[in-house]
């Protein structure tokens, strides 16, 4: 579905939600059931974002982009 654009592999931890922030870095935010966790920046690779694309962290740990249908 998406095109792999990241070169850095991110190791996932249980209890965190991963997303690409406005600054272009991968962030980990604790899920509701993870009371002791804190929001933190993961990795050092900066992703340059384009409008009309969705960016996400795949199951294999790399960042992917997918073109939005109605953008």
C-alpha cells in the first residue's frame, strides 16, 4: 500500500502509539492503559512531509507514506 521512505528501523514497545510529528520525527505517546509512560521522541531521522500524503510507522519499524485519495 505505502512506499517505504525511512531508512532507520524503530524498535516498538508495548503500550505506546507511534506517529510522525509536525517536526518530522517519530514520536511515541503512551496509550490510555499505560499510566507510567511519557511522550518521547524516537530515533534521529527527520522525515520531510508533503501535503496529500499520510505518514505512518509500519509493523517492520520503518516509516512509510501513502497518497491520500481525496487530497
